[in-house]
């Protein structure tokens, strides 16, 4: 499955909206019952993931080169 820049931006915006919703009231308690909406750290991890995906796809779309990987090997006797 290939992800497009538009899809990455949609997901990023959805996760940013989720973060906003969670920060306004992550959990609440009524009597002996408690409801927790979501884990804020997991939401932030997904935001970082989709932000990187959108940046990478945006660079590919604009034609700029991605950084190449350099590997070094040391021969050992």
C-alpha cells in the first residue's frame, strides 16, 4: 500500500485533533466509575510518525533528494 501526501496529511490532522480532544479532558470519574479517553503518549508517537511521513512524501513530491545512507565497514582479521 502506497501512502500519498494527502493521506499522510489527513492522518496527521486527525491525530492532532485527537491530541487536542485528549488535552481538554483525558479522563473523568463519576462515582466509582472512571473513563480514560486515550493515552497521550501514544497519540504523540503517531503524530511524530505521520509528520515524518508527510515531510518525506513532500520532499519526494518536490523533487528534493532524501539524505543518502552511508555505511562503513571495517575488515577484521
